[in-house]
C-alpha cells in the first residue's frame, strides 16, 4: 500500500461523485417507470414508449457508474490497481453484440414487437457497446494508468461535462432566441407570439409556417444560427470536456497519457449524448449508427485537447494547449455544420419547402452525409494510430495485478 495515494483527496471525490451519479440514475429510473405506469392506466403511451426507454437509460447510467464507486472505495483502502490490457476478444465481442442490439432494437421500435421490454436494453447497449469497443482499442495501445484515474476521466466526461455544457449552451442561446423571436414577431404582427401562447393551434397554419421559414431563411438569421451551432457550441463543448482532465492537474504526464485522459473523458461525453439523443422510432438503428461516428469524434477531439494539455505542462507554455484545442474545435465545428447540412437537406425534401428545391435538398443531404462519413473514418483511424505514435514513459509498461505505481495513480 502507498499511504500517499491512499489519502489522495481524488479518491473521496470519485467516491462521492459515483454515489451521487448512482443516486441520480436511480431516481431518474424510478420517475420514468412511474411515468410509464401512469401512462398505462390513463390509456396514454406517454410519447410512445419513451418513458420506458428513459428508464432504461437511467438504469444504464447507474450500472456504468457502479464500477467507479468500487474503484474509488478500493483506492481509499490503499488498493490502487492498474487497468489491464484488454483482450482483442472484447473488441470483436462488443461489435458482435452491437449488431444483435441493433437488430433487437429494430424489431422493437420499427416492428413494434415488445417495445417496452426489448427497446430499453437494446438502446442502452447500442450506445454503450461502441464505446467499449473503441476504448478497448485505445487502451491496448496506450500507457498503463490506474483504474482510479481512468474512471475519473470517464465519469467526469459522463456526468459533469454534459450537464455543464447544456447549461452554458442554453445561456448562450438566449440572445439568439430573443433576436429570432423579435424578427418573427415583427413579421407576423406585434401580438403574434402572445397569440400563439394563448392559442397554440394557430402555429400549424400554412401561411404562418411559411412566414416563419421566410424569416429564418434570411442570410442574417441563417448566419446567426450557423454561428451558434458551428462555432459557439464547439467552443463550449470542447472547453467543458476538458473537465475530464482534472485528474492530471498535479501530474507530470506524457503526451500519450494526456491523449488517453482526453479520450476517456470524450468517451463518457459521447455515451451520454448517444443515450439521450438517440430517439426510438423507425430510423432508430440508422441514428444509433450515426451516433457511433459522433462518439468517436468526441473521443478524438477531447483527446487532442488532452494532448495539448500534456505538451503545455511539459513545455510550461500555453501555446500547445490553445493550438490543439482550436484543432478540436475546428473538427467539431465541421461535424456540426455537416450534420446541419444533412438535416436541412432531408427536411427540405420531406417538407417540399419552397426555399429548398429537391435538387438542392438532395445535394445538401448527400454532401453532409459524405463529410460525416469521412470524419468518422478519420476519427477511427487517428484513435487507433495516435496512441502508438505518441512517445512517453510507461507506454509499454505491463499492468500489475495488485501493485501500486505512483505514476499510474
């Protein structure tokens, strides 16, 4: 046992954070189940089977958080163990189970076969298994670190970063929403928003929708929306994801350790998004596959920030951190813009909008999809290759079953 590591306050923080996460997950699951049961009695499905899927999500978050608490408890007792190098079977097994989960989810959500029973576990597994597979690849090629540090990165990315980013993004969206509300209100009459609030059935009227689309189609407002999605959100999220690097603040770390820390934090963030942004329905399987690419992008961009953080610490200069952070922001911005292009193109085709011709809609949808595919393939490539290219002490260190390594804590 190492008394210095045993008394490390990070052990307490990880344990307390894990307990809070488990408690939130339990309460969220209980509330969602109660909502589903009430829906059965009043004859409503409560947005289909979304309440049961939400319950499954919270159960999944609870189960994922339990190992972190156990690791923290062992660390408090002085048992600091390293993360063993994963077997290739874990990677291939995760991919095989992912195919099964997507098949079961398709039967549940599209075939309407026991959706409340089969849907929630399929959804959780479809979000979790890609994370396990990619993390397995990276751990195989990365330095040996302690379980406590690894779970600290992951839990910060899973819980702290998404909630913090959501709050900041909502605050940042207030000026944009006000500007758009004023523009729409002035175009449709000074009391339009008030009338919609009092009589919501006015909104579906064709003339009203066309006028709103005409306002939103103006270059100024299109630019503001794209700036928010393509610039502000990436700046906020890449900054907030660096919360997962906090366990490295006091350490002398290699480039590979910094990259790994960011990747694990990004894995938690990507898992959170995949769980809550994947929507049950006919297109569920395609959406969950698309979330695999988004998760890899979160892992890569957070890893780049971690790499910049490590180089900033070693050189004692802020330049490397800013450089790699801006690189992460650029990749994230490109991903968001491509997703918007694909969504606008698909919506234009579906709604037969007068502002988006069928040809333009198809072009936008195809262009956005190609960019997303290219970015996903690139993210996978660099997540595999970068750990082996980054030099640093301990990169090939073999794990110890119960030993304590000061560098690994």
